[in-house]
C-alpha cells in the first residue's frame, strides 16, 4: 500500500490534479468559517453590482479627511464616467439630433460636453431611438452633471427648528478618506448577482453542494455498475444475459434524456440536491458495469480464482477477496470520472431549470441558470457566470488529471 501511494504521488498529472481539487475543497471548508453570511442573502438593492470594494458613502462623510494634490485625479474622474463608448454614444445622439458630424470631436472633452449640455433634451424624441436607449441617455446625462466642475460638494442638513436646509460642511475635490477609517466597508471580489447576492459567498456554497451531488451520484453509479459488472462477469450464463440486456437498454436511451424525463416528472419542491444526485447516479452506471464486466471476465479463470473455487469458497467470497482487489484501482478511477460526470450532469439539468429547487441551496448549475435567465452574458456582467464556468472547469479538469495519473500508474502499457 505504501509503495502504491508513493507511485501515485510521483505522477505529475495526479499531483497537479489533486492539488487543484484539494485547494477547491479547502476553500469550500475554510471560507464559511470566516464569512458566515447566508449564501442566498440579498445584500444589494439592485442587480449585478460590479466587483470591487464598497465603502459606505454616509460613513465616509464623517471619516477624517486628507488633502491629496493628485494631478491626474480629474483625468481619472472623467475617464471613469466618459469612456470611449460614452463618447461614441454622445456623438451618435448629436448626429441624430442634426449636428454636423464635422463639428463633433469626441477627443475634445470640454467641447463635447458643452455641445451635449446645449443640445441634449431628455424629453426630445430622436427618430429611430428605442425607449431603452432613451433611458440610457437620461442616465448618461445624470452621470455627466458637473463633470468638469472644480468646485466642491456642499453637505447640507435640515434645521430641526426651521426645517430649512443649512450648509454643514463642504467636501473639496482634493479631499480623500482612508478606507481603513471608514466604518462600513464590504469587499465583493465577484460583485453581486441578479438578485443582489454576494457572488463569491454564493459560489463557495454552490461548489460545496455540487461536490456533494457529484459524490453521491458517483457513489450510486459506481456501486450499481460495480455490483452488476461483478455478477455478470463472474457468474455468466443467464445472469450475464439479463444484466447485459438491461445495460444495453440503458445505453441505447441517452442517460441525459432519462435525466430530463425523470427530473421533469418530479415536482420542483421535491427536487432536493440528494434526490437529484440519486437520479443522476441511477442513470449513469451502464458504462461502469460494462467495463467492470470486461475486467472480471479476464480474471475469472486465473489460477488463484480457480484455486479458491476448488477450496469451496462461496461466490461472494471469491468476488470480494479474489477479484475485487485486482480491479480496485479501476473502480477508483471510475468513481472519479463518475463524480466529475455527476457535477456536469447537475449543471446541465439546472441550466434547463430541472435541477434542485432554487429557494434553499445554490448549485453551480443554478447559478448558471440565474445568470442566463437575467441575461448576464448579454449585458456583459461576466462576474455572474465566468467564475462559475471556471470553477466547473477546474473541478472537472483536476479530476480528469487525477484519473489520467492513476491510469498511468496502474496501466503498464501507459508507463514511461
């Protein structure tokens, strides 16, 4: 056993795959210890907040102010609100409004904003412009207000006696606050999703659930396939014919079609993660059974098996002690592939809306489903789906690497 483990961990492919998979599992275990927020808790009053560090604007007003004379501050402010796309959009509106294109210079910020301020009217209807585009230009106009201003912002408070607003302080454009001195700060490395939920916290919980689904599905499929494969390969005869008939029947009908039919027949409220995993396992065993049967047929007439038969040992004893240990490595590799396939199957079902119920536990597939329904890919909200895709890819890639490494260790034909 010790020698076998040494061989396994000398395989570069297995070590790389195992390291990636172990890192994912460690994150799934450690992250909830430090971040105890509910994975489906809504923290953002809106959809698809971009990744970044969010500072309470209210708390920042009361934080100590520091004057920093940064020459590029105005340039950065303008670039943040008036990028190439915004300049092009302003150009298109001005042209549609009748201004000659030769008079518009999108690189001259001051002139461009001056033309915009003089000509833009939120109530004006430009021919061929959709309502959504009109709303976009209204939001753009709001964001451009005072962009070139060098004056500070006045903070006013209501006088409790008169009810009138009175100036309490002014925030100059050179005033800065230290983030560490702001009371309320939240780091959202992956932003929020369509419901305003922290994508990273949701992703960790979804990864944990998907790994559990893959593990349960893999165990169920491997156990069924192993049992039927051992019986068909060793007993043979009528038992082999019946098991082969059932196996061929499942192979002819695509397993994913069976998954869709079974999941559709089960109500949404009854489709929990464990039930979905069990259904996946019940439809994914045929190729394991076929492969195990082929392995057992090559072993059942070996000398040590014949000797065990002559010794009067039972079929169960022979299968468990004389055959199973010789195919144990193959069974482990099959289990790894079944776990990986189970995770992908759940993702596919959930994208179609046939995965676990959506109100309790997130999964990687459900996160993809939510991102697709709310058109994150069309709106360019990459943080809502790309981390999920990368997580699924890393899990399956690491497990396939581990399987390839094990195959090189246990298959003499593949050894260097």
